């Protein structure tokens, strides 16, 4: 279950050419099993980041991977 609200924010994102640009972000509420959340917090501490940033990075990876897979099916590869 994923819920969003209308509280959009902007954050600086490094583009592929090294320049930064403002990217609009939206808060999302997700339900995660407690044992996974505890471990995720430990990973975030080890990587000196936040749980939110780890989840956003994972979501971006899913989008990239799935879109690449869909595009390869369209192009017949």
C-alpha cells in the first residue's frame, strides 16, 4: 500500500553532466515489516544517508530497469 500527499518539495539533483537541477519530490508513506526497517536503518547509517534516500534510490533503480526491459521488448531485442 502506497499513499501520497500533496506536500511537494524540490531538491537539488545532480544531472548526468554533473550540473545540478531542481527536481520536485513528493512524500510517500509505505508499510515495511519492522525487521526490514530496522535493518534498513542500519544500512542507512553505514552508508551515511537516510532511509528515504535509500528507498528513493531503489525506486529509481526499479523504474530504470523496468523501462529498459519494456523498451527492449518494443524494439524487438
